[in-house]
C-alpha cells in the first residue's frame, strides 16, 4: 500500500538497545510507537503548551520541581488532550500496526501516554 510506505518513510530511525528478551508490547513500542512520537514531537509540545488550561495550571510554580509536578498533574487530568495525543500517534500507524494496536488498545494507550508525558516533562519541565 502506498500510504503504509509513506508512513514508514517519514519516521526517524532510532538507535535503541534491543534486549534479546523483549515482549511483543515492548517491541511494538520501540519499533512503531517511539519513532512516531519522535516524529510528532514538535506537534505534541505545541498541543500541550497551547492547551487552553495549560498556563492556568502552571501558575504559582516557583521551582522546577513544582513545575514538573504540576505539569504531570495537568497531563493526567486532561482526558481530551490525552485522547488527541494518542490520536496523532495512531494516525501514523500502518494498517498492520493498527490491527496490532486494536488487540490491546488500553496497554498501548498507556505506553503512548507514558512516553509522551516523559518527553513533555523533559522538554517543558526544564523551565
């Protein structure tokens, strides 16, 4: 399929250590989810930073630790934003990856949000 090839071609190649005993979920996370999240990094940061409640949620942070704690609480509390973030990852799956995702959506959504949260904390949390 043309779309599948285009989707795969736009992903960066990550040089991750590949332990011999990876679960299927870890393998999918490292070969599909992480490269998509890296590709979508600027969009993810813009979506979080531009969210209508972001700046209000970050008020009153005096230290980097407070900022990181409030940022994490914000990301956990914004269900609509989390769904959108998962959507921009799923939207770049190939047809086969989507089928695989649909077998365990809750597990893969958890992994997607966990990786995105860490990236956002690393990017925005170093205020």
